[in-house]
């Protein structure tokens, strides 16, 4: 059984897992682990590619490859209460941290913003020249920004209020596969098929360092809140390292 996406729901002490067969399974994470729900979320031929959990409401967003985005309410026995059509493959979804009635989707060559109350597509952030497969939100002062990563080898910084691109981050030599805003440090991280992670200042957007552990393509970056540690997934291994803000990051290139 192939797992393709997973999220914790801490307030229920659950974790949810999306599968290659289109099912979502819900488990308790207290020992012993028990399955509490299993339901068909997306068509048999459509892998569940990404999930996100609403920070306060009993909602889970799910995406199947080539399928609609679906909003599930676990207080209604996991009823699908709304669907959204992104008009293309959705690579990542995430709720807006400042306005949780909205969420963003990385789809095709742009990032789309939707409203869960109306199923309405509110606006699109366009500017990349190839697939946008990842994004993250971050704040600078009281202003909300988004960083998007693309197969065009660049990341872009967007002002979410003005809906404009304010900076393009260049330097990777292959597709960008993941981006992450550090929750405690003013650092943005971009990972790429060029096997490196680049660290950018979240205020000036200047490059602060490059990490290269020679473990193949970078597939995931996760920052631990309350810590300087970062987990980096590669094709050939997992690295846990510490971000040294204000000092050059190590590089083998």
C-alpha cells in the first residue's frame, strides 16, 4: 500500500494518510495506533497528491491527481461539504494563515487563491513560465507574502495584498521542487533537482547560503518550530541540519 500524503490533526490526536488508491485513512497516534476511518476520497485512478488541515475548523482539504479539490468535515463523519475545480493538476494546497477561509493551490503555471465559503476562485498569481509545484506563506511585518517554486528554476515572492510579484529568486540550475518559510527565523529555503538547498533572507530576499549534501535531488524541506533545525529529504537520504542565521551556510559547491 503506497502512502502519498499525510498530515497530523493534533487536536484530535489523529494523523490522516492519503493513498495511491484514492482512499484517505484516519488513525489515532496514541499507542496502539488504530484506524478510526477509511473512505474513498478520489477516483481509483487518481492518487491523492496533497492534504491540508484547517487550523481551527474540522476541515481537511484533499487533492487527487487530475481531480477536484475536496473539503471534508470530520464532525459530519467525513462528509464532503464542498468541491473546487482548479482547472489543472494541483500540486500543493495550503490554508491562508491570516485568513483561514481562503486557501492557495499550486497548479499549472500559477498559484490560485480560493474561498471555502463560496467555492469561488478569488485571484491568480501568474508569472512563472513553467509548472508551479510548491509554495509557502510567510509574513514580513504585518504583511502576508507567498513564495512559489517552479520548474522554470526560479522562485518568486508575491505580495498577497497587492497580488504582485516583488522579487524573483534565481540561482538554481534545475527545477525547484520544494520551498519553505522558517517559522522562527527570517529565512526562506528552496530545494531543487540540482541537489541543493538555497537559503534566502526573508527581508532582503538576498542569498545567504547554499546547502549541498550530495544525496541527490531535494524532495522535501520541513522546518521545526521553536528550533533552528531543518529536515531535508533527498532521493538518497534524509538530513537534519541547523540553520545558522547570520553566518554563511555550508556548501560543497
